[in-house]
C-alpha cells in the first residue's frame, strides 16, 4: 500500500450523504472505546456507537458530526461510514442541542409508527380468530 497524506471519507445516512470528501484525520467511538484514523491506518471494520465524529479536512478545518449507531469500514485510502441518524454541528455546544432536537423528533415518529403497526397486527389477529369460529 502506498503512503498518502489524505483519505476519502463518506458518511452516509439511509436517506442522504452527510459528508463525502478528503480528510487527513478521523476520530470516533466504537463499542470498545475511542479511535483515530490517519490516511495510512491499517484496514479494519468496527461498529459505531452514538457519539461525536470529528473529520479533519486537508485545509485543517474540523467537521463535527453527532451520529447514532452504525458501521465503519476502512479499506485502503477510503473510509465508509453508514449510520442510522446523524447531524452536523458548528461546535460541540450547538451540536448537543441539534442532536437532541433532531433525534427526539425522529424517536417520536418511530414510536407513532410502531404504535400504528401494533394496532394493525392486533386487528389482523382478531380477524384471523374470527375466521376460526364455527358459523352455525
């Protein structure tokens, strides 16, 4: 493998690409603790936990992302991250507020969807039960 001064990082959500560009450093958190990746880091795969992800671009600018659980794959000079939810913030203070607002809204929507699904399942079970009753 050749040595490189940067790597290509892609941070994807189920519905969009949150970040795709060159980076000189990436730091995040996995289930077994924090980690850092430089362009010539050994290839690996890890499960991500809800945390803060920092991406340092070649010009020195740091991009800060609040992420939910996901997966990171590092191969060669490419790092692919797939997460359930994620938001970008200007700093850690504003990121905390943004994550709280965004993720709480999504959790409410998920709860509503799960409740609707439960009602549909219960209705289906009742209908099947009524089919088994003998009609006299």
